[in-house]
C-alpha cells in the first residue's frame, strides 16, 4: 500500500491542561477523525484525553494505550509497539487517526515514539501545542529569558554533577520532571544561586493551578505536575 492509499496520523498537542489552549487546527482535526489514541495509566486515567474530550468527534473509536511508568524502558517500548500496530491497521484501512499528547508532541512528548514507528509506513502530520514550560511562564507573568540570554531546560532526574555543571553559568533555567527529585533539586539551586527567585508552578492552566516560591515548600513535600522556573540574570525586562 502506498502512502496515497493510507489514512493520515495526526500527532496532536493538546496543551498543558486548559481545553481552551488547544489550537484551532487541533480542534478541527479532532472533530473529523474517527480514531483517537492516547497514553493512559494503569488505572485508566488519561490526562490528554480529558483535556481534549469536548472536541473529540462523537462516536470516534478511542484507543487508550497503557504506558508502564518504570525505569526499565522495555515495557513502555512494547506498549508503543502495540499502539503503533493498532493505529497502523486503521491507517491501512484508509481511516485517519489522532494521537493525543500533553503539551507539544515533540517537546519531551510521547508522540515521538509513535512518530518513529508510523512514519515509515503512513503519512504523519504534527500539530504543535502549548508546552507546560510556556504555560508556567504565562502563569507567573515572567519572561523565561530576555535578549541574548540562554535558557536551559533541565530534566530533574539528571545526576547532580550534570545538573550542577549545566546550572553554573545559566541565567535562566526551567526544571521539568521534578516529582520525587524536588528536595535534591532545591538543594542544587540553592548551591548555584538560582533558588532566590525560583518559582514552582503546579498543574499550570488548570483549576488546580498553584504558584509557590521554591522556598515555600517544606522538606518531604512533593509538588506534582510541576515546573520550576529560575532566573538569575540581569535583564530588567523594562
């Protein structure tokens, strides 16, 4: 089967949480495709689906894909293999499909694993979305960086030595994937001088959104679905 005979897979970024932040293109696609796949937890929770629910075509076939959250990547890779097989079957039948992804599909998004599996065999289109990073900056009404400053995006699970080296000369930093690493990250930010103006944004753009100075948490507290924004630069933004 040629690509011309196949349905198209749309990798749709649904944004950080507020359904009003989906793009017009994302809404148009979701109102037209008859197959909608998305990552799900073992308990059936599916944040990306919940964000986009009001825009999904009534009667569309839903394909939840349980992604094991384990250190061993093997089970997750197997889940993406299975998801790709199921989606590809619909595409071969000429049906368009969408894969929902929180935030933006290609910014630490699940869609990258689907893209690599489907692109060799069917057309794929990427629909960008608002990232948690830009949503967090909007929530605190503070620029991420200014003029020629370098902005670094650092995943919290990185080793201390790696984070310390990256933080050393960085005026503007966003820490993602914080979770259980919160206390360790805060200690590092104190060490590098980033803690003073650091802000934690939880559940950005949702009804559960909470904005707290980094130093406003006690040890052992773990802010969830959070991004830490740090600024140690010299720009007045005036």
